[in-house]
C-alpha cells in the first residue's frame, strides 16, 4: 500500500454509486498514481473493507446489500472471463506445450 496510508484513501470514498470517485481523481487528490490506487483498494478489500467499484463510476462505499451483490456479480464475471481467456493456454500446456508460442 502506498506509504502505509490506506485509511486516507477511504476518507475520499462516499456511500452510494451516485457518489463514486474515479481512480484518476483519487490519484490526483492523494498525489499517487492510478496503479497505487488500485493496489491499495485491493489490499483494503483483502483486509475486509467493503469497497464497490465499476469501470464507469469508479469507487464507492456500499449503500446497501444490493451494491455489494452487484459488485460480487461483476467480479465473478471478470473471473469467468479470465478463465475463458486462459483456457487455450492451459489446453496447450496439457497437450505437451512446445517451444513455439
């Protein structure tokens, strides 16, 4: 996490998607880069902080269970998409691989 200041990031988050803030704006306010924002949000989530997000609105604190359910569905969709993208590579390796990719 950026300079051990994860709670500062959450100070910039508001409740409800209508009050979401983008990674770009968070980075500007905190003097970080967008990658640091993503890393810190991920670390906070792993520690148990509920932070919702989507690619259109940015980040926000959940207003209700519906926000959390929507976030979980979105993340599950990303996981399934990544699994589909990895499938050809996994099959390739299962079939003995080779030196040419």
